[in-house]
């Protein structure tokens, strides 16, 4: 059972990181989804491995807010 939980966690991270690398448009929906994915990574305790991607998304969100 524990192996299955680890696999599910890995699959979730894999989906999140592929979305974090998405260079799509800065729509409200895209930003919200990316922020939710950052939250997932933080809740899993592995966000430190994605500091660069997280900073890029937060910078993009800040810029989008003030356009």
C-alpha cells in the first residue's frame, strides 16, 4: 500500500512540474492553476526542488496583476 502512495505522489509531482514549465498565456485561469500547483508542491514538502519555476510563476503573477 505504501508503494502505491509513493507512486501516486510521484505521478502528481510529475504532472505539476510539467504544468509549471508551461509557457502558455497569462490568463486568470492559467495563473490560478499554477498557483494551485505551487500549493500542492508546498504541501508535499518538495517545493524547494522547484524554486526557480516557482519564482518565475510568482513573478509572472505579480506582473500580470499590474498590467
